[in-house]
C-alpha cells in the first residue's frame, strides 16, 4: 500500500528526471511501479552551435543528431552531407561517446535501436575506417563480430545488434536509422 502522497512524489520525481534529460528504460514485464531506478540513461548536453540546438547533442567534439527514417548506408552518409557542411555519419572514439549515442537512440527511437555508424571496411581488407576520415582508435564489437571481413557481404558498421551499444558488420544495402555528426571548433566552449 502507498502512503498518502507517495504517488504524487513518485510522479514528480519521474517528471523532474525526464525534464532534466534522463530517459527511463522500462524492460518488458516491468511496470512503472517496479522499475529499476538505476536504468536511467542521461542524454548528452545540447549542441551549442547556433542553428543546431534542437535535437542536436554534444558528443565528444561533435554535434550529433539521430535520424529515425531508415536509409541504406550510402544514402544515410549523403543525407548527413546535405544536412550540414562537414557532416558525416558519426564516428566513435571512446566508451563515453558510444554510451552517449546509445542514450540518444534509446530516447529517440526506443523500439528500434539498430542504426548506422560511420564505419566501413575498406576494400575487403579487414581494416575499418570512419567516413569523416578520423582515426579508428576505438571499437565495441558484439562478441564474434565482425564475421564477414574479407568479403563484400557485410562492409558497413551498425550499432545495437544483439546487445545495446555493441557493433556489427552488416550489408550496406540494409535500411536503418542513423546519426549524423559534424565537428565544430567552438563546440566544447562553455
């Protein structure tokens, strides 16, 4: 039994957390009354570049935005280039950035977390590159992946396949949501 006012306090707490940028994840079989309150995912700060504040977030030295409309890898990259000067599919360089991207997609499209990252295998070599030309210095593959290196079957990198935040190589022709990113010198100024 709830004590008088407890429901109001719980609702107020959830409303404050939601407004502060925290997203609550409820797993199948859970109810709002039985949610693990440690399952919150904080959204990154808003991008501080004029004209790119709404639904653009600061992840590392990038402004990023999630696009839910599924496109194949090439069309997603071209969409990013058209959206903003210097735009590309997002590159990931550390655990925190990977976690921030996961938080964004969980907030924007919780029913379908799979999305394109800007990584691709170059010339069936087993080597991966980022579309923005940045250094490949971090990866978070699903155990056993990438499985189809040295072939043209799966040359593009997706996130959230068989594990939240984990990566997979997949066919570039498949359609998925994606995250665009652009780098701005003043983005870290605050």
